[in-house]
């Protein structure tokens, strides 16, 4: 065995380990990308068909959504979120995101390949701003987490009277599992003081005004359940870019 081949053989495992680490980093970033309607990870929902890293540190992602007729802006939003998430890795030299089996796949993929925005991709067909849509879904996700948290607290035996006086520091001492609060987003924005009351954080975290009161709390939960978006329901072929 020559000195050169011996160096290659010794260096190969290290290169493979580095590639595996970077592959894992990509999947970790994608884990944080959510289906905005369901507020669940695209990885956990099995939307990602492929996420590979090549020898030039370029990332190649392929994904599919539940139905062929998902709204174009919703589909583009998820692809853009994947692109942004992976681009945060400092070693990434390029990103390819490809949507499969979708009525607007060709147009969306062409826009993604050129690094275009949703408006630039669809032109006059685009209805609304993608950032506005993203914010709408973030608010909806926040509200759904609030409902999960409140339902959990009620299920634990806390009365509405006790919940509306509960402070964030006290909430942190309670046994809250994944069904009750998936993360600190259900409690507030993370920057609030632990002395703030939970109902204050909930009221100011979403678009609703005023503080919940004990008698209105169950009604607030029921109303929020009825306001969930349906961005990816089956649609007719002539639904347009905005769905």
C-alpha cells in the first residue's frame, strides 16, 4: 500500500463522519419547520422524501404534501421555511428544494431554483404577501397551543378561577406534558417576567383583546377550536395561486 492510498484510507472515515454529522444537522433544522396548519414538524409528518448533502456541501431536499391541491402560497411557504432553516447552517454552499406531486410543482420549483419570492414566482396570480400568511399561521399556532395548555390545566383539576390568577413562574412548577404545552410559546413570548399572570401573557400573545375571565374561559376555548385554518384541504383545480 502506497503512502498516498494509506492517507486516503485513513482520511475516509473522518470524511464520512463529517458528512453524517452535516446530514444530521440538516434533519435537525428541518425538524423545526412545521406544517403551519397542523403546527407539527414536517419531519414527523413524513413530508420530507429526501434530504441529502453532497460533496460540495450543497443540500438537496425533496418533499411532498398530503394532497395534490394544496394552496400554492401554503406550499411555497413551507418550501421557503425549509430553505431558510437549512441556510442558517454556516457550512451550506447551496440549497435545492423540490416539491413533488403538486398541481403547481413546476412553477413553484422553478421559482425556488431561481431564489424568487412567492410574488415574483406567481406574478399577478399571487394573492397577498407570504410574510402576512406566515404571521397569520404563527398566531393560529400560538392560539392552538394556548387551547392545549388551558385544556390540560382544566383536566388537571384547576378551576377557571385559579387559572386566570396563575403566574408564569407557578406554571413552570406544574407537571405539564406534551399534550399540555409543547413549548414556552404556549405560555407567552419567552421574554415576559415570571411574575406576570398567565392570562395576561395569553391575552397579549394573540390578536384578541381583554383578559380572560373565569366564566368566559371555556367559551374562549370553544371559539378558538372553531377558528382553525384549513390551508391544505382538497380544492378544485381552478382555485388559483392563492387557493
